[in-house]
C-alpha cells in the first residue's frame, strides 16, 4: 500500500505526489460538496481575509468527512509521520479564475522549525489538474530543512511547480516553502488540504465538540482518531476515574 520511493522523495525534496488515490466519481463528488460550501460561506462570511477557503471540511459534506478514513492516506501517515497523529486543520485550497489569493503568498504551513523532527505533516487532494495555466503550486525543493524563509526573488528563481492530476495525493512537509500561482483560466482550481499534528498538540478547532455525533458515528476507527476522539480531556473526576476502556484519553497515543 505504501511505496517507499515516495517516502524517499518526501524526505529529500519536502513534497511527493502519489498518483491516482481518488477515482473520477470521488473527485466529482468532493468538488460538488466543496463548491456548495464555498457558495454558502460567500453568504455568511463575505469579507474574511481568506475568502473562498472552507474550514472544517469534514462537517461540510459526507464525502469530505470520509476522506479521513482513506486507507492509503492513513498508511502513508503511519509510515512517514505518526500512527497516533490527529488533524490540526482540514480546509480547502481553491484558486479562483483570473487571480491569486491568500495562498499565493510565499509561506510555510508550520511555524515551528525543529531540526530532525516534524511536528506536522500535510496532505493535499487536488480536485482539478494542477497546470501552469491554473496556477500550479510553486515550491522550493529541500526548503523544509531551512530555519528561515528565503527572499521572495530567490524563491521564484529556484522554485519548481507541483504538476499533478485530479485525484492524486500530495504529501507535503509543512516546513516546505511554497506559494499558489496565478489562475489564468476561467475555471476555479480546487483542492482539499489537511494539516496533521502530533497527538499531544492542540487542534485549530475543538473537533470532538464541533463535529456532530451523526458525523462521528459514520467515521471509521482512523477518522475518529484523526478528529481527536482518542485524546479528549476529562471535564470532571467522574470522567477521570472511568474504566480504561471508557476513558476519553486513550492509552498509548504518543
């Protein structure tokens, strides 16, 4: 299930593209859910700084929630990161026609630089092909090993582009310096992005409380772990003294 060549590329370059992880029907269903969520957010959150970015995608559609149980994604996470990791943030990365956006700044997805240690890992599922025309992501190879951001002119002079197909899976070290390009086409370029963190770290949102029980019940073992169901804090002594099999914070979570 895991091809070690992609893990080697990830370690060396900071990014690796694993082909054909979603079929066309899955891509179409995910894109439909995402586009509906974007339309809804345009009404309720019209003036936010990251307009067009959908947060907490697992609560915006059953297919987007189901991605958390993707077996190959979880196999790669277990091998290259942690088998007890949890979701830090799950959002969209969409590049509207004829423009760049918040994702187009030169940036990293994790502010922490710890030499020889990854506190986070990123996974992206493109829902459109990434091309020159629609702003395929720029990235600076091996920059995940740098403590500081390079100058912008150096970045663009040495950057590569993440060309890939809809349905591929991009493994991304969140310390890799990257930037979305400019979408010169008439079609929005969509992707789903998930940032994973160590089990002892705080998530961007309190997912076990944010996500409805109906959604949680439909997740598999991996999905429930990833949203943080194994690392909840007791709120009183009664919960603290529950039998081990009923405790909110499960043993051996890293």
